[in-house]
C-alpha cells in the first residue's frame, strides 16, 4: 500500500501533516438501501466496498492509523435477521479480504466484546490479527460489539480489582493508568473523527480517546463514501487550529 502524504498551508505558511489517526463512524447503510428500494443487506454489502476503498485511500493519503466503527453493542438489538446478515458479511470479509490487506502491508486489530460473536468469527479474527501482526503500512482497527461506556466500565473494574489485590496504589491512578488499560492502549488517540450520513453525534464510540479529536460530519451516506470524501475531511482537519485547551497564541 503506497503512501502519498497530503499537506496544506496554514496562515503562517507552515506545512500541516495529515492526521496520524483517523476514526470513522460508518453510518447510512440502511438509508442508502431504503432510498433505492433495496433490503438493508444490500446497503451493508455496499458499505463493505466502502471499507475497502477507504482503507486504500487512507494509506495513500498518509494516514497511519484508521479505526472504523463496524458494529456497536447496541446493534445487537436490531432484528435478528439483520444481525445474522451482518455476521455473515463479517465472516466473508474476514475470510476474503485479509489476504489482500496482508499483501498491502495492513495490520488488523479488532476491539470490543468478543463473547457475543460466534466462535468461528473469533477464530477468524485471531487468525487475521496474527497473520498481519508485523505489517506497518497502515494500522486498521475495527470496533465490533463495541461500547465506549462498557470499555471504560471494564477499565474501572480492572483498576478496582488491582487496587483490592494490593498491586495498584489508588493514589497512583491517573489518566495514564486509565489509558494503559483501554482496548486501544497501544494506539495513539484519534486526531480526526469522521461521521457519515449527516448525523452529528459520537454514539458511544471511543469516549475517552476522542477527548481532543477534531470532528468532521459529512452528509454522504457510508456506501457512497470515497477517496474524495476522505481527502476533503483531511483538508478540513488541516485547516483547524488545534490548541488542546490552550489560549490563542500560546
């Protein structure tokens, strides 16, 4: 996967690098299908094609880490037929796309609660993670059966257990102690969050990690999202003045 970094100029004439880590809430598959009189499954299938395009484009645009919100814990409440179709699509993706991802130097990680996933899906995930573990062209993370609140609850539980066991001093619990126990402990926090379909909320996604992310909301439905949309979101990110709470001029 070749990488062609993009850059733009700010008001001081400095070159601005693309975001290191982009996170995307992939929204709009169902609406895309409904607008065309198609079953929701068709929208999810086209959404999978958008995933392929976006991973390729992210590498070309200089993004090192890409995290995609694939399936939330709340999505289990959808009709069983739709959930089954989504799991079938996930199986096909893990079986059919990993070889190409590996050949292009992508490393795959999956975060979330795997207990509700089928055993065969968990096996496919583990094999994909193992196969791509040494790749460095782009780091792809997919959130499956994921909840930001559940992630933080699990971190709090682990800290409580360690404190009760005497292996962690409660006085030493700080932001780093929390961050080091997240699913994403070995990843940088996202610089840019993109959500498609025009919705403007984060929907329980990476609640801790998005603390200082720039957010770009685009009207395009996820199945139609392409390289141009990603490039436009990155260009918008490059125009932002990121101060992390500091005053202007500091």
